[in-house]
């Protein structure tokens, strides 16, 4: 039996609920612009700013994996339109990014990571741009990989393959845990990594592909599930 030696974790909506975080961060950024660069907020509200980011992503499909760049480019356009220096973009993004990393962890996160850390190598792999050090979770993870760094979004299997290569692991030695049926489950499957679907709401499997064999409704179910799949001690780094 293949032995799982490492666990990859998605971040947004797996370790915390990201929607309220992004809303708060965007409001913090908008308030900053309203006070420091009012000509921007005289022309735009949050909805029209979001629409511009969507437009930028359509214009630059080769950058759609880089959420940081997309926000900065949209902010640079706002600056030019309103007659401000493009330094506005970095200043406003820093306000957004500080708030973006002020997350509220699900109540099962730290206890699960504490339990797994003794038996598995832990890694993070995310389409988003969260900062694990700023959030206070970096100590649990040997390494993390974002879509921005990898150059592609999950479910592209190459992002998993990059992390496997960096970790010195075979695909059969890793499990990936995430909430998104396509990005996390299908992405892991395509890379040959064992997918574990975190289905906190008990939703029906949404894709035409077969439902995954391994499903948890809470992260604290994960240690028991992994034990049943034949876990191994951490590989030598």
C-alpha cells in the first residue's frame, strides 16, 4: 500500500472563510482611497472597481493566476484615470493586503495541524495570495506554493507537480485537502495525489466526474481518515 507521508492544504475556504475577509479588505482599501485619493472614489464604487479587475483579467489571460498583479494593475489604471501617480496602487494594495491576512480560522484548524504535524510533512498550495506568516500559521508548514509563484492555477496538475518536486515526494506519498471540487479534488487527481474533499456544508458532489472516495466535513476528521489510508512517518528532508 502506498503510504501518505505529506499533506497538502488549500487555504481559502479550507482553513478560513475567505469571503468576509475579502469584503473587509476591499472596504478598508476603499476607505483609504476615499481619504487619500478621493478622485478615485468619486469615479468608482466597489462594484465598478471589481468590474475593472474582471476586465483586466480578460485582457491578460496569461496573468489570471496572479491575483496580486491583477489588483495592482487595476489600481494603476484608477490612478491614471484620476490623475494620480501610480504609487497609489502599491499604497492601496498594502492596505488591502494587511486586511486580507486578518482571517478567522475555522475552529478545527489549529488542533488538526497540531495533531498532524508529528506524523506528516505539511505543505500549503493555494490559488490565492494569503501570507501564512502574517496569519500566524507558517510554523506548521514546511513550504507553501501559490498560483502566482507557480504560474498557473489549480486544477492545473503542474502546480501540484512543482510542489512534489520541491518536496522530494512521489505523488503517491501525498494527500491534498481542499474545499473546491474542481481546483482541489480534480486538480489533485490529475496530478496523481490522493484528494480529500473538505465538504463542510454536506453539499452534493457538483461535477460529472465520480465523487471522491475520501470526504470530510471537518478538518479534525482528517487524522483518522489518513490513518486508515496507511500513513507513514515524515520523509527525511
